[in-house]
């Protein structure tokens, strides 16, 4: 089992109110590099920032890393449009540029070429099973973009507790208009959808997944609505091999029945894993923030959690405390505590 | 514990009779990329070649990978002058160009800049312990080059059963002459030595090691005479922190007392590990070729073997058979069997 992380950027993230992945626009460009370094080394090495929200919610990379430190898994990080340098080990699949704002004419001008190169890489991987995650600020908006362009009636999640969904819809509508497209105009033409209103992580993940599936590797898309969007892209590309989606309980809690309906529509098996932050024996700001609906998913978090054997989730939570502490987040930190807690069912 | 691999190339390898690392000059340029892919994925993914000698001796990367598949360790592969593309995940420390032929004026014109960037990366690593290996065809000649330039009376090993040492000495003498240097002229000036007659892997490994040591990470140089050369470079740079060298019994058998004397001279702890290929329960061409003195070391092989807990070496050998088989090397293969066997003491 290998966990592959596609790390990239899109200027769509710079639109006010779109993303929680980074405190300021300048720092947000470093978020995917920091995530990659946290996954690879346990903390940022070259990136000048640790992605933590103002309330003390760390990037999901910290959870994925905690799982890695607990159960161990091999990784590969693909440069899918990084905007800033990183010393994380990255796989190069040729030049992948940061994505443009979806409101431009073209969001990912070379979507087809990226898909083809990623496909070649996916085909070359000898792994039996691949779990593919992403880190790209603004990714839920571009997910909504391609879903709308494909004509798939599926909503998206958010890294913010209050999902600015109407705002995202307006951005996507502007993006489609700028590309002279109606909603649904790209049905059966997934690369057109990405080119118009997607991001560079999408053709990377879709290409690796399609190539891997073709060569007999099992593929799990590790993520929430962004991976639903990739699954839709794959289905519209005619890929009918079995596909799984593994996400967190935080995404499932927000999306409710929509998530299952989307997976059914796209013929994907769905795995939801709850890290049990609500049951943790100590109060910890990072876990409380996840329980309050921040971050929710990303950097293959839900997929990584699905790898944890029964009975080891408490170990993962303890290790998550260690990772948080290494990232400078103490249990008590945060300042903006509120009474929101992880709810039971 | 992380195993870091510096992978690069030098045109010195193209000199007739210098290196066994690759069947032809064209394919040899792909050897470090193939080694990196074998370490990362278990087989070449993008490199068009599997480094195997005409007699059936696979690259030491296959042994290192077998150890990794048995005991598990984290890796980082640094691009230290790769000449061909790879889909192995690599750390970029800025542009590192392939090295020139040591007989040119300058072998590594930007040795100082490479060292500085590698140093910064080494400092940033949070690991407690680092084991640093290399893959660079022609590397024992450039090792002899810098040792001679530093005035260190230490010989070098070879990936060929019969070490073409006199040939290497002539190449190094030509290289020093081309740089207007006498043997020993670079004592205390290690970067000058690399610039004149070294290779790009040397300032990368020395820089990462120096940076890691400065930030409190324990460093083991994983290799034979090439790592002796790096240890000499570090000592001449004034680095006096504890340093270990871990190599294979194949290098130790060839070098005899020289190896211990060199380690003593450079104040390095020496660990020699025997993979027990002579004791393996089945006859296997790859193990026989190592026993006959081919390859001997490289791609952190000796260091990786030093990580194998007591009682697990048989598992490593069995896994090595699996890796060989994946690389297309059957136990019986080779054609040029001879009666040489692994000798006891």
C-alpha cells in the first residue's frame, strides 16, 4: 500500500473567502509544500509556515502523518503545480504549472498533457494498492467547478466550519461564463471541464488513478468532495474499473446522505473513518477544532485513517498529540475555544 | 532513522574501464535513476534499464531494497546531478548539474554552492539519525581524486572484481595536472578538491552530513571508499563531530587493514556487515557474483545491512531473491559462472 499525494496550487484560492488553508494569501501558497514536508519529515523543513488556522486547527497533514508514524506506510508526493519550493521528495511528471483563477479563460491550459503524463506514471507503479490524496487550497471550489461543468448535481464540502457554498457557486458560474460554457456542457469531456474551471491536481490524480487501474493496481481516492469530483472526471472519461473513496467522518457528517448518493451515482465504494477525536481521553484544541467542523479532510487524511487497524485509533490520537506538539500546537492553545464538541449520533 | 540517497552522475564514468555500473555508456547515465526507482518502488519505473552486470550481478540497490522490504525504513533521495529523468521522488536542493570529466579544468564548478544548499537541507531535517548513501557511476575514481588532492594516502575500491587502480590513478593524475594541482595541494580546502577532481555527489553528501551534524542529527556514511572520501572532505572542512561509516564485508574483504586504518585516521567508527550470501541455503547467481567481488557496495547497501536486527539476515536474503526475480534475475541466470565463492576468513 502506497499513499500518493498530489500537491498543487490554484489562483482560485486567492479569491476572498474561498479557502481556510493558510492564514494569508502569501502563506497559503506555501501550504501544499508544508503539507508535503509534514507528511515526509514530520514537520515543515523548507516551507516557512505551519498550516494552522487562527483557532488552532492544524492541517490534516498532521493527522495523516500521525497515522504514518503509528502504522507506517510508504509515500510518493507528486508535484502537481507547487508554487513554492519544497525539500519534500517529489515525483516530477514534467512541468505542472499552478492553476489559474477559474474566472480566467482557461484554468488549466494543459490539462490533457498533465493527464497523459500522470497516466504514464500511474501505469509504471508496481504497487498492488494505491491510496491517492491531495493538497490544494481552493480545491473544493474547483471541485464544484468540474462537477458543474460535467453536469453532476453534487455539492461540495469546505475547510471552513460555515461552508461558503453560495460564494463558490458564484465563482464557478463566473468561471463557466468566462469559458463560454453552460453547466453540463462538459459531460463526457472531463479534460475540457478541468481546462475551463478545474485545477492541476485534478488531471494529476485522475491520470495516476486511470493509469494505475489499467495496470491492475487497486485505487482508493482519499478525500471528500474533491475526490468525488475526480471520481466523476474518471467516470466521464469512460473509466469503469472499481473505485473506492475513503474519507473522514467530518466530511460525512457535513454532507449527510449526499455523500452516499454521490458515491452510488458514481459507482464508488465509500469508506468513512472516524478518528474518535470526541472520545479522546484528554481535551485537545486540535481535536476540538476538527470536531467543530474545521478542516475536515485533506492530505489523504480519511484514507490514511482507513488504514488504522482495529484497536489502534487511540495510538493514532496520542501520536497526533505528539505531531501537534512538534508543530507548536499545545493542547490548551487556540484562544477561541467555544462549546462546540464532537457530536455523537 | 532515515536512509538518504544522493544520486548523481559524472562524465568521469565514461572513461573506458572505469566503472561497472551499467553495461554501456548510454545506459550508465540511467543507472542512478534506476537505483533510485528500485529503492523507492522496488523496480525501475521510468528508467529504461535495470542495472545488472553481464554476469548477472544486480545493482546494490536491489540489496538495499530487500532490506527495506524486510525491516522498513524511511528514505529521501536527493538529486545530486542526475543526467536522466526519473519518477523516483527526489529532493531538489537547487540545480545540481552532472559532473564533468575530472580531466577537465573543473569537475564540479559550483561545489561550494552545492555544499551550502545541501548544508541547509541537512540542518532542516528533524531526524534523530541519518544514514547517507550514494549512487554515482565512476564514484570511486572521483573518490581517489579528492583523497589525492587532500593528500590522504588512502586507496579506493572498485565495482569490478579486478580493481583497475593504476588506471584510476593515471586519470586522477591527469585531472590534477589539468587543474594545475599537486597531490595534497587541497589539504584543508575540501571544496577546492571537489571542484578540481571530484563529483557532485560529494558536496551533496558532505553538505547534508555537516548540516545534519550541526543540528544534532547522528550521521552514518553508508558506503565504502567513496564515503571514506566524504569523511576526509568533512574532516578537512573542520567538522570534528562523531562520524560513523557503515559498509559491506565485500569492501572490507578487498581493502583489508587499509579500511580500518583509514577510519582510524579520519576518526570514524566503522561498522562492517556481512549479508551472509555465502551461507544462503540456495545457490543464487546474484549472491555468487557479490561473493566473487562484483559490485561490493553502493546505494547505502552496507548501511542498510547494518540496520538488520540479529536473526533477520536470512529474511533479507530471501527478500533479495524476490527483488532479483522482480528485476528479471533468476537464481540460475548469468552464464559466466565460475568457481569463486564467498570466502570465510
